[in-house]
């Protein structure tokens, strides 16, 4: 143990570089893992605040407070309007609200106050006087848009139940029971599922990064461990030295990550993932979980280091002689080819069936696992013929000999970047397919979108008419009755509205006489003069009508399908429908005016309201994961390249002694690294393109052209990886300097 500590502290420049890089990898890893572990905590804290402001209702209670919540949207963001009436001095208040507003007043969140000042549609929604601001205790996140709107009691629905308090912890459970949701489904909320998926998404590149960091200075460490074995140390003692050296470096990195996490948490309140934001105080990870995560990272690094050094410990003589590594076997190519064949077979099936999906999943997993393995096998087969080239330059000979002597170094250098970019490409493909399958598209052949207000009156309809035009709004009432025809009871649908409203509803014109009833042309089976009686769930007002003899040329309508009779008279209370132009600005105008005139009106109709973990939210989270994945891949490549250049500097000493030009050695170093980098990126890009073609054929939610357009940034990133990797290699090679006299004597 003490020898391992001494080697860590006093092991020279290479040991110090390895300790720093391994510690940096462990620090990055623990910060990412703690961030993933904190996501469920953030979601739970937000859920608790939602529960704390949920009204507690009690039918028949001696309390005048009534509440009606309406989900709205403005400027592409969710807006929650909570209408309240009867808020007396002793009425309960939700968290974060000092006093509920009276009629004509509104209490808003800080983000909504800013939006009202900047956005005309938000300002138009709230003509009331702003009398307060909601505190953090009543908000899920700093950017939440929510308002408590004071309204007259007469505007509240008749079935509104008295509110006796806030903090209904059973509201979510009751709603879940109504939806048939199980306890497990309630536990695995979308927020937790995304957190788990996000954490899992990071595990593969994080494992590769830690493996790369733990494997740094592999050649020098193997030589040192082999020397310990030849000096009489047992295999267990040599591995203990290796484990302590690696464990100390990883533990230092984990400790630095622990120290950095609170600092990052404090400034994370200003961050966002798409539309998701959070309070810094919600970002919390329990001490037990944090300690477990740190221990796993340190143990993983030790396992990788011990496993990598096992051949040197067991065969110290071979290691000290620096025997060439055997050429990679053909099974590596066969495993990769089998994975590619699975993708091609899924593409050939070309349907969303279980066999095709299984082949797609197996092919993607197989390619991801075999990408680093196939690179050495291909690289040796490409470099070997160059040694038969008689006129080859010296630097080509050096590069070829190094690749053939240690072919596995290529996967150590480029493997992490290959895996990271392939995972990023697959994630991008999956995200595009998910978006195509879950993004609602409203198709309007007529150029307008139907909007409905279920509880309205003629006065509100008249006020809304200037927004959409006289020919695009109607006010009507639906009645249901029973007619006895030939001894059989038949359901009869009656629509009552003015002549103008009926013309809008059924997209027709005829000589309509106010106060007169008409039969639809498709209801000729109803004999004129037949009386009506109320249906079980119908209105008694239907008894005032009989089947009329006159008919009206009604057209099929989305508002009145199955209508049998229309009555040309204005109802007392009914439904308002409007044909709003299929334009986002027109929709915003419609909803803004409606909210201002009738805050308690429930509007139904097509509208994009971003809620929950929809396609847009998933895209943002996955994109963040892809960026982190790519970053870890580049970090791993940079660490491996720097480590390799330090190793080749020692190997270049004998060549420098015999007079090899420095530019020749630099060209050999650059060719050795860049050849594997270019080949690895080409293989990865081809694998991503093949996966995109297979996904397009199997999933059928997006075309190959669309997926190819989606993965174009990832392919560009692969090309940029070649350029960046070349620059890193050049920098590491040229900054190594000339061999020192001490190094010359040592070699």
C-alpha cells in the first residue's frame, strides 16, 4: 500500500500526468452522475409544490371561496390561469400568495409579470390590476407562468365546489385512479423515467472515459509492475500497488467533483434545458447516494487498471522484452459484420414487426460494442501492404511498424470517440423518429381551425365577433329528444340557433325564417308532425318542438354531425363556435380576447400547448445528453493522444541518437495517430448512416432523407473530430521537445 502511495506522489512526470488526467476524469464523472441523481429530487420537489397549492374542496362547506383552473398558453409557453371568487379576509390562501385577489385583480408569477410587460398577447389576457407577485413556495420553477385571477361569483360554474384549503395530497392519486393508473405507474413518473434514461445514456461514454483515464501510461506501468515481479514481488503485491496508485488518483478526482458540485448547483438556477428550469435549492443528492456513486467510480477505475495490468503481472519477462502484440483475430471483423448484417436484414424486412425491431436493436447494440474492436483489425490489414512498398519514406515505415507492433493502441486512442459519436448518432435518429411520431400536425383544408366555448351566451359571442368576423362565429344550443316512429323509439338531435349561426354551423344558405324549425334532408325517415319527448339525458325544452315538414339544405358539419332538426331562434345559454384562421397569430388573438372577456370560459379546439415531456422536451434532454457524450469522447481522445505522445517520446530516443531528423519522427507520430482517427471516424459515419436507413425502413415515422438531414450535424461533428484530433496530435507532438540528456542516459 505504501509503495503505491509513494509511486503516486513521487512517480515522476508521467505518474503525475496520469494522476491529474485520471482525477479529472473521475471529477467529471462524479459531477455528471450527481447531476443525473439530482433530477428525481428536483421533480419530486416540484411535485410537492404543485400538491401544496392544489385546492382542497368540500361540498356543502360554509366557505365562499371557489376556484377554477384553466390551462392556457402564450408565446409558446404554458400559462396556468387560476380563477378565484369569494376570497374574503379569512379565506385560505395557496403557498407563495399573500392574499387572493378580488374581482378585477390578479396576482401573477414574476416570469408572467415580465411577460405581460413585454408581450402584447399576455398583456391583453390580463386587463385586471396586478396586486401581487407569487413567491417561490407557490411556483414549480422560476420561469413558471401562473396567475390567480379574481372574478365575480356569478362567472364561476354552477358546479364549482367550495374550497376549504390548499395542499390536497390525494389529488394526484384520485386523478390517477380515474385514469386507471397503477401504483407502479405513479411511481415511475415521466420526470423520473427521463432522469433514469438520461443517467443510463451517460453510462456508456462515462465508462469509456474512465477506462481511458485508468489506462493512461499503460506501457510504463506495465513495465514497472513487471519489474516489481522480477524483483520478487508476488502477483497480488504488484496488483495491490497498481490498485492503490489508481484508487488514490480516482479518489482525489471524486473529492474534487464533490467540491465542485455545490458551486455548480448554486449557479444552475440560471440554466435551462429547453423550457425546463429549476430552483437551485431543489438540486440535492443524499449523502448515501453521493458516497455510493463516488465509490463506484473509484472501484471501476481500479478494476480497469487491474484488469489491464494482469498480462504484465502474470508474464513479466515477456512484458520487459516488449514483445509485439499478436495481430487482431478475424472474429472481431466477423462480430462487426454480423451486426451490420442484422441491420441490413431489418432494412430488408422493412416493417414495424417484432423480428425487424429485434434485428434493429441487436444490430445497433452489436455495432456499438464492436466498433472499437474492429478498428485494429482493419488498420493492420491496411498498413501491412505498405511495408511491401519499396520506395516508402522512413516515416511511413516507422508508423506502419508501430501500428503493427501494437495494433490495439488504435482502439485505445479513438475507441472512446467512436463510441461517443455512434451513440450520439443513434440518439439523434431515435429523437427524430420520436418527434415525427409524437408531433401533432393540424391539417386544415378549409384554412380555419374550429374553436368551441362550451358555456357561453349571446353577449360574449357578440363581443368575440370582431376577432373572427360575422361569417365565422355561431352561438347555438344542442337538445336531445326521442321520437316514436312506426312503433320504434328513435333518437332525435335538435340544434337551436339564429339563422346567421345556423348558416355558419352548417356552411349553407337558404331562406331562413326566424322562429321556424327545419328538418335536415338526411332525416326523411322522421314523419312530419311527430312529437318529441326528452331523452334520458336530454332537455325538457325539446317537448316544444315537433318534426317539421320544411327541410333545410344542411351540409355535414364538424359542429353538428347527426343533426336532425334545426330551430331558427336564439338560445338562452349554449355553445359558441368560431372558425379561426389557421395562423398562430390569429389563434393568439382569439385566446387573448377570450381570456380577457371571459376568464372562466373553457375553450376547446386545436392548439399547441407545450406540457409535460412531449416531443420538444425529449429532444432538448436528448440533445443535452448527446453534447455531453460527444464532449466526453473528445476528452478521452485528447487524454489518450497526450499519453501516447509521451510514450512515443521515449521510443524516439534511440532514433534521435542515430540521427533521425525530428521532422521524420514528428511525421511518423502524426501518421500513426491520424490514420486510426480517420479510419475510425469513417467507420462510425458509415455505421450511423446505415442505422438511419434501417430506422427509416423499420420505424416508418420519418423518411431516410429526413433522418439523414437530422444526423448531418453528427456527421459534421465526426469530420470536426478528425480536424480537432489532428490539431491535438500536432500540439502534443511538437510540444514534447527534444530528448533531454537524462532521458538519453536512461534509455
